[in-house]
C-alpha cells in the first residue's frame, strides 16, 4: 500500500508543477506568445496576428479570428488586465476588459438533442469576490441567425460577492437592431376560450441578488421592420428571491416619453404595485399625457388611468387576467373627445360615460354621451348593450336631437352566419334647427334586416319605410318597401319594390318594379315647382325613366322636359328637352337628343344648344351645335368603340365662333383613345380664319409622355382689335412655332419661336402716338432643366432692345439666372406726342445689364444711360436744355447720377440702391437745384430751389428736405377742373364690387416731411386779391393723409370788394392740419385817402376757409349801415334813400354767406340749385327764392324789401337759349325770352 500512497503524492505534485508552470509561463510576455502559438496549433480555425503583455500585467491580442461551420468571430483587438494584488485577498480583480471591431456570425446548425430537465437553481454564489472595474466594447457587430446587431460602444463595471451581483452605471450607445426576415404564418381565427380553468402562474425564485445601479441605452434604432428610434432607455432597480423592485424606468422614443416605477412578487398570483406616466409625441396625439396605476394581484387587478390633453378620459376598474373568460368591471368617463385631434374639432363627444361589466361569455354595458359637430346636429345618446362572443344587442337606444327623438333597438349575430336587424322610430325631428333651408318636422319608422347566406351571398330587407312631416311649409312623405338580394353571390341580383314614393309639396318621385332576369323598373319625375323643395333652384321638371328587357340585354328609355330652370342668381335656362334610349348590353347602342335654349350665366349666353348622338359601338355619331356668346360651336364626331382596346374616330366639319372671329376646321382630326394605356392620339389639323392658321403640324399622342409640334401662321393682329381701347389700333402679323415633349416627373422639353413682322401700335391723342417695329423675335428653349430665351425688339427708325436669359436648375429650390439685357440707341422723341402738340423731346437711351446668380436674389452689373435729354412742352413745368442720367449697377448695389440743365439753373440727382435681400431692398435719391423756373400755364410761374431726399423700402417711402420759392407769380382767373377734389366719402370698389380699403389700394406707406420757404418776391392775383406772399410751411404726410403746419402772410396787398380796392391791413392764412382746412385772419380797409371824417372802415374775414365769417367794421364803431356807407362810398348816410340802399347791400351780404346751406337744404328735398338772393333795384328790390323742381322747369318766389307785394314766376326752357316765362304779382305777364351774348 505504501507504493500507492507514494504514487498519488507524485501525481499531485506533478499536477501542481504543471499548473504552476502554465501560470508562470502566462505571467511573462514570452509565455503569452508561446501560449498563443500553441493555441493556434491546437485549433487550426483560430488565428491571432499579434499578442503583447502578460496575464497579470495586462495583455492584448490583435487580429483575432475564429471560423468554423455555423460560427465565425473576428476582432481588431482584445485586451485583459488583471490586478495581481487582489489575488492575496483572495479576490479576482479585472481592471479592464476591452474589445474593438468584433464581428460574430452565428448561422444555422443541426439542432442539438433536448437535454433532460434539471432541478431549478435556488442559489448562485461565487467562492471569492469578483470585480470587473472597467469593461469597454466598441464597434461590435453580431449576426445571429439573420438578426443583426451593431453598437458603437458599451461601457460598464460590475462586481459579485457571494450571491449578490451589482451592475455599476452602464452606458450602451449607438445600437442598431435588424430582425431576421420571417415567413408570415396565417393567424388562427379568434375562438372562444377552450377551458374555463383559471391560469396557474409558476412560482419564480431568482437564485441571485441583482442590483442595477443604472443601465442606460442611448441612440438605438430598431427595424421591426419599420424603423423605431429610441433616444434613451434607463433602468435602475433590484431583484432577488421572489421580488423585483423597479426604482426608475425611463423610455424616451420618437413616439413619446414613458416613466415607470413599482414592484412585483413572482408568487401567489403575482401581486404588484406599478405607476406609469407617458407623454405622447406622435401625431395626432402629440401633447397628451397618460397616467396608469395598477395594484393588486393578477386575479384581482385594479386599474386607474387618466388621459389629459385635447382628449380627456378617466378609466377605473378591476380585471381578472388569469381567468380565460376575462371577468371585468370598468367605468370610462370623458369630458371631451374629438376628431380631428390635432386641429379644429369637426366632431366632438362630451359628458361620455361607459359602464361595463361581465366577461367574454356574457357582458353588459350602458353608454351615455353628447355628440356635436360642424356637419351634424347636437345629439344626446344613451343605450344599453348586452352580448357575448357570438352576438351583441343594443337595446333602449335613445337619441335626443333636432328638437325630437329617435328610439329603437339593433342586434348583430355572427355565431353562425352574420345576421342583423334594426328598428328605429323617430318623432318631431326638426331638420331646420341644423339646416335652415329644411325647416319643418318629421316623424316615422324605419325597419331593416339582413344576413350573409351560406352560399356566399347576401340578403337585405327594408320591409317598412314610413316617414312623414312638413318641410319648408310643404308636406313631405317618404313611404314604401324594398328587398334586394344576391343569394348565391354570383351576381344574380334581385331588387324588388312594390313602390317607393317621395312626395314634397307639389313635387313627387316614384319608383316601382323589379330587377330580375326580366327587367321592369320605372322612375317617374313630377317636379312642377323645384323652388318648393330646393330653395336655390327654380323651374319645373317632368319626365320618366324606364328599364326593360333582360339582364343580358337591358334597355333604358328616358324622356325629360324642364322649363325656366335657375340656380340661385348664377345661371338660368329657359328650356331643356332630353329624350332617347340606350342599350348597355351586349352591345352599347341607342340614340339621345338633347335640346337646351336660353342659357344665361355670368359672361356667358347660349341662345341654343343641340346635342345629337346615335349609333352603336361599331359606328356612332355625335353632333353639337352651340349658338352663344362669347363662344359658339358646330362640332361633329364620328367613331367606333372596342371595349377592350379603345375608341377611334374623327372630328369633322366643325367650326368655332370666338371673340376673335370665326374659325373653321380645315381638315378632319383623327382621334384614337387607348383604354389600356389611357393615351389619346390626335391627328394633324388646322383651324383657319382668312389667311390666319392655328395648327397641330404632326400627329401627337397625349399620354404620360409624348410630343407635339404646333404653329401659328399669319395671325393678323387686327383680330385682337376688339380687346383694345377704341383709341388704340394695332397692325402686324404673328408667326410662331413650338415643339414640346413631356414625360412623367420632369419638366417638359420645349423649343419655340415667335416672330412679328413689321407693324405698329397707334394711340389717338391730340397728336397720334405711334410706336412701330421692324421685327420682334422671341426664341425659347427648355431642356435639361434649363430655360434659354432670346428676345429682340427692333423699332422702326429707332434703336433696339435685346434680352438673353438662361435659367438653370428649374426643379430645385435654388434656381440660377444668367441674363444680358441691352438697350441700343433708343431715341425718346417717339414719345413726344404723349406730351401734347408743340412738344420737343429728345434723348438717347443706351444700356447693358448682366444678371447672374440665384433667381430669387440675383446680382446685377452694368449701366443704363440717358444722354442728350431735351424737353420743351406746355405739359412739362420745367424746360430741359441738356440732361444726362446714368445708373451704374454693381452686384447687389447701384448708384444713379443725373445732371439736368434748365434755362435758369441746374438740377442734380444722386442716389444709391441695395438689393442684397430682395425682401428688404433699400433705395435713396437726392434732388438738389437752384432757382429752377417752373411754369404751369396759364396760372403759375415759380422759381424753386429744392433739396430733397427720397428713401424707399418695400413697405414705405420717406421724403425729407426743403423747397425754397424766392420768386413767383400766381394769376388765377378761374378754378381749373383739378381743383374739384374727390369727396372723402367716395368708396372705391374692386372687380368683385367689394370695397377696397386704403391699406389695400396703397400697400406702401408714403411719409413726407418737407419745409417750404416762401420768399419775399412771390405775388398772387386771384379773384380781386393782389398781394405778396411770405411765410414758411412744414408739409408732412403719412398713411392718414397730408398735414400742413405754418402760416402765410399777405403783405402789401389789395382786395377788390364792394366796388373798391381795399387795402389789406392784416392778412394771415394759418395751417394746422389737413391742407383743405386753413384758418383765415384778414382785415381789408378802404383807402384812408378816399374816406371822410378820418373814419377807418373795412371788412374782417375770420374762420375756416370752407365757412369763413365776413364782418363789416369801422373805427370808431357805428351802425352797420353807416359803416357800409363809409366802406362803399367813403362818407356817412345823409338821406332815407341812402339808408334803403345800405339796407339792400346788408341783406345781399348776409344772403351771400348762407348760399351753401340753402343749396344743401334744397337737395335734401329734391330741389336742384335752390338759392336765396336779391333782385331788382331801389324800392323794387326784393328777396327771391328760386330752384329747379324738374329738369328745365324753374320756379321763383319773391317778396319786396320795402313793399310787401309777392311775385311768383315759372320759367320753362324750350330750347338751349329759348324760354317761356309766366309772372304773377303786381303785374301779370307771359313772356318769350331768348338769351344771347355779344363779345
């Protein structure tokens, strides 16, 4: 026995020495390399390109690969670093474990035999502590049976002591998961539970205490197969024994954000306590939040959920999820449910309550809600529901709506074959509460039943339809019955009715008969008063439609007549007649005659329309004749139909009547419609008017792709004369060609040219304005997403204008532009007639501008110059002897300089512009001049010295500066027509006769701030006033209108009134607001050298200009008659006759100030030109009221001032200057008056 003992000792020592030797080898770099070499020799499937380091000091492997059937692994690098100082603990400490660029592929392998079930583990523990202090795996790819996983990085740490595993904070980033493709297997149809035995849950014991301090998954993409993006998934919790505790769970995905916490015990029906909250981001529920609480075990689980947001709902109840019949008791309430959810509600449910209980074998529920919407009336709904897995019954249906109610029941049974049945009775329904045009009440009953047959067909019965009431004050009755079926589902349709009748007032529609193998169905229309049923319509319709024959060869016959049709105020039709018959099977054929007359609509009038169609599939003809304005037609079509292939025919013997004259078809147009492709082939054709032609030169195919060649030949421009003003005439011929090709999803290709031969446009002014051209050429090409255009305008006996433009990348958002615009020697003298006769206008316009860059924000380079400018015209206030204006463009900015010389001074223009942002462009212009003479014949001659600056932007124009007027002569003999302004209450209408606001008509605000200085040599002569003007005005303007502040003084002036040249002692015109509302302060006195007794007498004018107050005053003060005597005669009254004369003058002065008010009173009563004035002289002077009560008929009534005798006069105008007059007073007379003048 001793040798056995020694042998065992030797074996143990040998094993210890081998293990110690291997461990010692791995502790050195050379030993590791030796081990790597040995491993590759032992496993040919394994390759390692490089190794470094030792076991306890950290070693690394590079270029690792292992390949075998069904499995492969490769990696750029693997490293392991073990802390040797922990081994004395004893413990195993891995300081770092890293892997980079690892790829693992696992393919299909033979299934391994199933191993016998093992005893469940009750505890897992390690003999020594294990520490993983730093684990990093980067750029990892896994392919396991077609499921692909890749992540960018995984960093973690863990430790295990005894039976406790702790996962330190972990971050897993950049994960992409793509599931393997799997064949979809048909799902089993839903069936009832196979057993009523409750589910028994296993008791689960976790043999390890697991603590997760934090696990974060970030930026994950899952292809399931739709792409799902998870921004972050975070878990913190612990598990051990039978318990799992989730301290924090977060899920942040594109659809929303979810948080959860709680605990669950994996025994005794799994009691749990969970709380979750979700914030929804996906449409259309974005902005909603949902909270959910679950408590109890799975045999008695209490749920509480709350939805907040636009939709609001609360759910509470209990559920037994372990029972196959799923017993439940839930209550759902909601304040607001709507559709659509993410925009303005079209349909809403409010005060909703659903109380349900039972199980899948038998359940019941009550439902209450209030529905409303834009297209439906308000509805209060309540019902009770009972059912099981094979049927459902809605009982006690009650709908309160439109002032009435609908009651009934409905049921559906699908336990064997689907069957349904309904019965609804409604009373006092008032449709007018929702649709005002259908005001009235309805009551009635509707029954319906049906089923799906075992042979695969269907059957629907409407045994009773009975609705009656009053709509729009007309009795309404809908009654009848209808049965329809296709029992075998093979198209053997059977529709039968003993009669369906709809009556509304005098209007009636009846349907009776059946559709079976033999057809006998008839529809009668008797609508003598359409407006009774459809308020927007009018007229009458009478007719019938009959269906006869068999299903194999049906025949439809119709005859309909209508009179005095209208639709609102849009269209009226005097009469319509439709009659004919159609056989749709087996060969389509028949005849149709349609006659329409007296059609009127906005911009369209059709006296008559006649449509005739006859024939069958093989040969049919259609003709259409339209006699109307602005377009008439006489069209004829002949062709044949092949149901499988298409239709082929031609348009022949046709003509059109258009606003540009009649056009006749020169040749038949072949037409071919292909039903398979949907393409239409059109043959070559020409429409002609005299020598003018519009043609399709070659046959064209109208389809998703195709091409066409078009031309216009000798199109005489006088054809469009009717569209031009009567003062405008145009002459010339147009020739054009175009080739166009198109295909789907891209721009068409186009090559076109337009040529205008020698011609002219003439505008009849005082001197005719004629602009002629020798040639106008336009060439355009659209190809390869690029448009190239060339335009040339060569004027007769003048210069030319040219344009070359290339626009590229037309289908992109950033379109490019390269363009050259040129003006060569354009002489402005052709525009002289526009300024009137005796006008001299000269100037040469030249320029070249190059545009480049983005079409929405191009750069411009070049110049435009106007040189040799001369202007002399009565219509121009300034005479120009020599002028030159130059505009220089440089990229996105430009400058303008101008020097205009006049006989009295120079006008200098300087300005600049910037359009770097086309939506916020800026421009400025400064105008400066010295003593420029401005003449507006025959009234105004001024010398002005302007210094003004204009600044413009897309939203406003600002004008600032000053204008000095050192010299001026203003002579006004009578008011020009322009002095009459447009009334402030005038309303401007657009084309649709809608008012245009000032903001809409003037989208740009004009702001002005100009100082006007009136010098000491400005003189005014107007209506007896002769004076010098001196003063300063500040002129301002904004969107509210112009305003003037300042004053003008009248100096050294005289005013002729009362037959005297009165001297202006004091004269001021004050402005403080709108220019039409100045304030006057004027005193004018009689020449002191021509008045006796040292008295000062005159008139005083004060108040606003539109209603001044005129007073006669004197110093010293005296009665008005005496003051007026001093004013008019220079001396005091000295007799009774002088007193009477003064009285007459005072009365005349008073009446002159009230004329405006009297005229307004007359207009209010329909009397035109009502005036109160004086007439006669001396003792015969009287106050007279006169006015026109009818055109040409004048009535006068006068009362003497010094006598009380009245006088009544009637005057009637016979001819332009011939009157008959009757006078009744102290003397009676009838006179014939003729008026003439001698010059």
